[in-house]
C-alpha cells in the first residue's frame, strides 16, 4: 500500500489493536448512572463478621459448624442472591477496591477492608451500586490499569464505568476520596454473557457469549471493533495469551479451541479438543471445554473438559509453519463425568531455571485439586475436598507456591502445592463459595501462617456476602 492510498477497515482495526493506549481525560463532572445517585441508601450493606470470630451455627442436616475465621465481611447482594463474580483492583490493596456481580441483577464497587486495617476501609468507602442489568450479573472485571470496571449479565448487556476525578473534589491522587467517584461510560449489547476479559495493555474489552459469539469493543466509546464467529455453542472461556497479548484464545462447549487474530477477525488456528474427529454426536456434557489456561510464556495451553479430562497443548510458531498446535499430554486426573471447573499454571521458581518449574493446578466437581507436572504429565500432588471445588486463586510472589481453593462445603483452603500440604482452612460463609481472589496485604502486616508475605483472601458466596481473610 502506498502512503497516499486510503487504509482499509481491516488495516485501521489492526493499527488500533496494535497500539492500545489509554488517554486520560479531564473529567468536569461525575455522571450518575441513568440518573441514579452514586450510593445506594436503600440497600443495606450490613457488616456480618466480628473480628473476634463468632461461631456460625449450622442448620439441621448441615455439616458441623466451624469457628468463623474471617476478619470481616459485608452483605453486598440481596438476601438469598448469590454472588457470582468477584475481581480485585489490579493494584489491590492500594487502592483496596473490589467489584462483584450477583443474582440480584446488581454489581457493586466496594472496599473489603475492616476499619482496623487502615484509613481506606469499608467505613470510608460505602459500596457503590452498579445498576442497569435486568438479569444476573455473572462477570465483572477491572481493566489492566484499574481505571475502568465492566459488568456482564445474562441479559446480554455489558456495562462500563470509569474512575473519575472531578475538578470540584480537592483530593490527592490515589487517596481514598479520589476513588469515591466513578462515571458511567457506556452500555453495549451482545449475547448472554459468559465472561469478560480486558486487554492487558489498554481499554479494549472482550466478551464471550452463550450463542457462540465473541465481541471486542473499544472503550470509552463502546465502538464494536469486531465480532468473532466460529464457535457453535457457548463460549466458556477466553484469554489474551502472553507475552504480547495480540491474539485472543477462546474455548467453547462445542469442544473447539480457537486462536484469533482480532485485527483481521479470523482464526489463526482451530482445533477440536475432546470430540473425536469425524464423530457425529457432540455431547457438551462430555466433550465441552469448561476451563482454560495459558502458561506464563504462552507456549502451553490447558483445556479442561465437562467430562473430567484435561488436554495439554503445545503451541509452536514459525515463519514457515505458521502456528502449530499439538496435544502433548492427556491428563486423566479427575473423575469421569466430573467437570474441570478451574485451571491455573504456576511457575514454582518464579521465572528461574528456564520455566522448568511450571506446573498445572486443576480443580473439579469431584472435589479433587491436582498438581500436574507439565513436562512429564505426572501427578505431583493431590488435595482432596469433601465437595465440588469451584475456584482456584494463585498467590502472588514470593508465595507463588501457594494456592487457595473455594469449595461448595462453605470452606476456603490454602495449600502448599509443592507438597500438597494443607496450610489453613478459612470458615465464615453460610453457603457454597463461588469465587475467590488473593492479593498482597498491607505493608507491615505479618502472615499468621509464617509465609514470606502476608496476603488477603477475598471471597464471595451463595449467601451474597463477601468475606475477608488474612494469611
């Protein structure tokens, strides 16, 4: 193309995706979401935990009650409305903000910290309601720089807010007051949302939907960059693979795995993971992909299935061969017919020794959490749970060998995955736990478990509460 020829739409999109840069704007006035006030005075965010640790009473027929070990907690969502989504600000605990999504069609921006844990806490930062959905909010995510937050619902809507600093507010940048102001940016329509993922380098938001479509939008305008169509069933997971984040990897209940070139709107490769080639019957409860993870260097993909199987897939890139995907390990470590609910790659050596310390942690509805060696495919450790495991949270360095699991038995558990040793149990939820996140704790905090760094666990459960634990 000569310098004087107009660019095609594909070239324009490629340029935009190649250089995703967040441009700060001088916000003159905070915009209320659809005319709503910034804080919901009608919704009661009662504190539900006592720092002294009361004992939770078990109802008849339920497991024996355990001492409550949560530092504090808040009922965010309406009574009986489960919390389905939880994400921490990327710089948590500075600021200590989280976002939730729930069965009551609401999302909330909130601070999980108890007043004894610093000046920026739940009392100084009342929860901000994120309204506008007409069905359950099942996905919520901060942008990579923490300046945007998005919620996605079963109503097919994706709604976005932006951190705002009005000129009329005289607050030091980064102070608690500066984080109290968020402006509604846009609402976009897609299919019934399954997940949201922000681009790692800028304000591009992607979503996977129940109808098999994948959407990408440019923020703050909400302009549709592309709609990716290749899956025929629900798109269950998506990730921008490292290191460059220029591609998008998606997985579906139709057993397909697709690596996209978003700027061109076309697949770079597509493979069927669990269904045999040429098979006529596709059963999503057997062949569907339910979980997805990519190794830190982007060379390995893990796909977990609804039927309990896991495939480790190696990705090779070359100028001649293009992109080649090859299954290197078939991991039969979970019960047949038991869904693999979560996957995570962990580098036990934190980047040293050429990545030879990378393991895969998998969790299933069979109550098993398995640590698999990515080189040999062998099981290194197994951590049993009494009920289905719903989520895994990996701890940041220098505690990268530690994970916390969420279980349907109302208990969080922290493990040393090098040995499979149970380090601690965390009690306080009154129902199954659906989501969990981990972050560094405040400066100067000491870890009760004797870990190199004190860390916070934030969780969300079926009772609509978010709890805070310190380890």
